[in-house]
C-alpha cells in the first residue's frame, strides 16, 4: 500500500434509497494530530498543517457499504462523492463505510473508514450555519476572524451562550426518546477544517450531525479561509432538502454574510419544506436588510426570527410550538 496516498472520508447521510458520502484523496497530507494546548504557537502550527496537502486528481476510488461496492473517480482537487441506493433496507443510526483508493492496475494504494448517518423518521430536521451562528468567529472582520482561528484550538473556541441548550431542545422535540431530530451543519468553511469543527462541536456537546463544507484550500490560500463558496452553500442545502422530501426543515444562520439571502431564495421554491428560519443578529448595520429577507420568508408562510441571543430564539421556538418540551 502506498503510504504517500491518503484517503479522508467525511460523515455521510441519507436513507435506504439515497445515500451520500464525501471525501478526498491526497497525494500528500501533513500529519495533523491535535495537541490541545494553550500555547499560541502550537495552535498556529497545527492550523497551518491542516492546509499542507497535495490533491490526488482523477484517482479511482471504491466504496464498500455492507458488501455493496460502488466505484467513482476523484475530481481535479481530489474530491469524491458517492451517491447510491442500498441493496437492502438501512436502519436509522450511524453505519460504517470503507473507501479504497486504487492504482491503474486496480490495486489498493490507500484506504479509510467513515460513517453514514441515517436519521430516524422524524417530523423535523435542522440545517445550521456554523461561523457566527453557533461558534463565535467574527467572520465579517478579517483580522479578528484569523485571530480566532490561529490562536485557539477546537476546545478553546467559544460557542454562543445557550446555543447548545437550544439545539439540544430542538433535537428532542416532537420525537421519541432515542430518536433525535437530525442536524446538518453547512458552512463556507473548507474541508481542511473538518476534524477541527467536529471536535469543537463534540467538546461543546452540540448534537451530532453531518458536516457539509467548502472546497479544500492549500496553505497559500490560508488567509482566505471561509470567504468564498456562498453559491456552493446554497447547492449543498438544496441537496439535503432533496434527500429528505418528507421532513420539515428549520434553518439557522446569521447576518454577517449571505445567510438571509440564501434562505429567502430557498423559500421561493421550497417553502412547503420549511418550518422556520432563525437569523442571529451579528451585524447591527445589516439588521434592516436581514429583516427585509425575513419578511419575504414570512410571506411564504414560514416562521422567521431575527434574534440577538439564543435565549430569545428559545422563547420564539416555544411560542411557535417548535419546542414542545421543557
């Protein structure tokens, strides 16, 4: 097996008839074992290593899911996507998948395992932005955004007060014990930060879910982290809605960038799939514009809330009946 090749598999999602798993194949990827240190230089070095990589384009990859095998080819940036129907019913929960990278002779040169998330059949599903919606990131200010990213590690990054409590209440509302509502975390942050974000969310005890991120970046583009891909974010959200047409979706975002506009655009076509939209009021100078977009969403018959803190959002959820537990 070629030790210079690396396969990375991200959490997938779906149901029996529509399963999706994403990943990358790299020719080289720096070792990125996280040391949870308060040393600024240790954290900076770890972050830089997340962006030291070389993609493996046009490589054949093979997915194995419970003995069912599907082949695909990586794109120019080493990215791959498997989308398939299972050959037998798939129970709700997390299921293991394996992905092999193959050489031209069909020999395995690298392999990795991942998981695919099949939600329980619940009434609601939640799609949430990450930066400045759940996690304090200062995305609108380059210097402050980079400071948060460079000097902190996944366990010292701060989430907004009561955000975890709100999401936990939503995960258990209108469903049975042991059958949480599914969460999808969709962001303009790059796949480089996948493990970083998963650890931040787990450490802060946010609901487990599938992450859908933006195109991978190299180290030379490190200063541009999180600043592109809003159109791609819209496409990723629409794919989730299409995968689960029988569930009502609730959306969370903020007004630091494009979330209000993206959700208003979705409401134009998919209002029947939407149960609510929540926008965290991060930038006061954009409050008026956010309200205009939320008025457009309300006109489609969808609940909408512009909130300054999560406690306010929780009260709105209770008032609309989205939260039916204390």
